[in-house]
């Protein structure tokens, strides 16, 4: 049986893995675009893009939706570490 502390630790690990997945997909999707152009395409600030790319963090649902829409994937695809159907530079 998993205890409460172990349960919380597993949730933290899952959140970090999800943040790293989003980070990886954003980096690949940016391609040769400038930070400014890519942030504009995603509908987020340059600062938000920098944080997402450089330090995995919790993104709001609204940010995940904006990024997903801009990359032409579902939020589930963006968050899924096994899904590689993000589109580079689109």
C-alpha cells in the first residue's frame, strides 16, 4: 500500500515529467524561429516562453491550450510524453 507521502512524491514526479515533456516539445517546435516570433505565434509573452523552455514549470491550462492550438495538436498530445505528433515550425 502506498502511503500519503509516497503518493504526494509520485504526483510531484508526474508533474515534473509533464513539464519536461512540454519543454521538449516547445524547443523542437520552435525550430529556427526567434523567441519573439515564436512567443507571438503561441500567444504568450517572451518571458513565459523563456520560463517554459529553460526551467520546467507548471503552466496554466490557458497557456497549454494556447500552445496546443498554435502547434495544431490537442492538449493531450502536448502533455503526452509518448506522443511525437507536434509539428516543428508550423
